[in-house]
C-alpha cells in the first residue's frame, strides 16, 4: 500500500477519511457501552423497579469496558497513522 498523498487537498481529505474508518466498530461499540451505562446509572439512581444493586454494578462494568474499547480504538488509529507515515518516509527517501 503506497503512502498517503498529503500534497493535495484531495489526498489529505482521502487520508482523513481513511483514518476515520480505522477501528470504527470498536469506537462505536465503546461509545454505545458508555452511553448505555450512563442511562442504566440514571435509571438505577431514580429507583426504577426491578433495578437493584446488580444493575449499578453492571453499569460500572459497562462503563469500564466502553472506555477500554474507545482507548483501544484510539491506540489502533495511532498505530495505523504511524505505519502510514513510515511508508511516506520510505517513499520520499
């Protein structure tokens, strides 16, 4: 795979789009877990019937897992970016 074309506006736009697609399911899943956990925490705090201490504990587990997914996606994106920039350096040398 050739390095990204960062000399033109179209090339930069294409590279930004490429970076947005890296680890997208992981990032979206993490965000969904975080939002779901926040909603479950609110419902538990309001005293919704049927939600006891188990729901409160589950919500914090979901929150931790969600943030772990988001951080993992950021890490994957940064690794991809570094790898692509190395390709660019090799091509320009």
